C-alpha cells in the first residue's frame, strides 16, 4: 500500500511539469555560391537550404576572400543583388543562413567574387565599306566611330553577302556560339582566338573580344541587315582582372551602406 501511494504522487508531479526543447542547431552553411557581373551591381545566387525552420539568409561582402566581411542585406530567397557595387572594383561575397530561433550558420566557404562592368543594349553599327564613320566600336568610351580609328576595338563588314566582325592585329576575337544572354559567358577563354582576326557574324552568337590594352568585352549579335549589325555588349573596365589575365603588351599600334562587420 505504501508503494502505491508513492507511485501515484510521483505521477501527479510529472503531469504538472511542462517540458521545453530549446533549438540551438543552426542551419547548414549555404553552398554553391555563384555571381553574375552586372552594370554597377552584382547578382549573387546559391543553393537553397532545406531546413523547415529556415528564416532567411544574410549576405556579406569584403574586398578580399580572407578579409573582414560586412553584411549588406538579408533575403528569404537564395538570390541577392548588390546594387552598391561599382564598376571596375572586385568584391568577395559570403552568405550565412539563420532560422526562426535566431541560430545562424557559419559563413559560406565558396570563393565567390566578381567585378561589375558597364553594358549596353541595342547598339547599331554599319558596314565599313559603305559607312566607314559609323562602322567601328570603342568599348572604352562606349561609342560608335570610324572603323580605323586608333581606339576602335572591332568593326562590321558585309563581304559579298557574308557578314563579319573584325579586329585589328593587336586585338583578339572568338565566337563563343549561341547564347540567350550576355550572362551565359561569364569569363573569357584562355585560348582559341581567331588567327585571322575576324569571325563570321551570326545572329544569336556571343563573341569575346580581347582588347589591345588588356581588357575583355562580350558582344551578343541581336540582328543583322545587309549594311548593319545590332548588338548588346559588356566591357570589363578593370585590367588584370582574375577572370582574364594577359601579359602586358610591349608594342602595338597604340600604346552601400554597411550595417555590420564579421570576420
């Protein structure tokens, strides 16, 4: 009888207690970080986390991979656009994930960096045989001009009904094939440049141009008529960019508001 009373009393004590579980486990570290160069901005993307209690992500930036990172914003989606980035400067990005309890992951480990660059759309350039003064393009000034001007990077030609993009002897060009947008070609190739310094112009193809002064550009041909070509372009203003390295030429025809910091 005495044992029964003790068991009954213990049961009442247990029934009156509420048991709470404190969540101290942070989300997984975001992975597969990638960036897209835009005009005065950089788009950052990553693989989505799968936690059911995920609240969002924090995006961080630094001027070097192992530097001090500053938080530039939060997002609930695995995508963020850094609209405070400036053309010609290189930015390194990291991402953390946090849950509803405030637990935050460590910084992503991917080496994700980018250098935003200017771009333009719907530029029309003419056949140099017919309109030589509007047949060339200079990326450094974002302008149409004389096809044989010292600062012309490439020019357009209709040669017996076939269309070509031409560059001079101190510049390289390569056809990268069909693409839907400029963003599909993120870096310039290391080899495969046209030995003839020209390539056939084809609607829907993107071309990479390696300029005489160690810059690279991308040209997407949108349409072609008998005497003109319309193209979109992007031009990397930073020389020595990690996305394209080239030895200096020895000759040639022409010489956001930050809100926090984290290690």
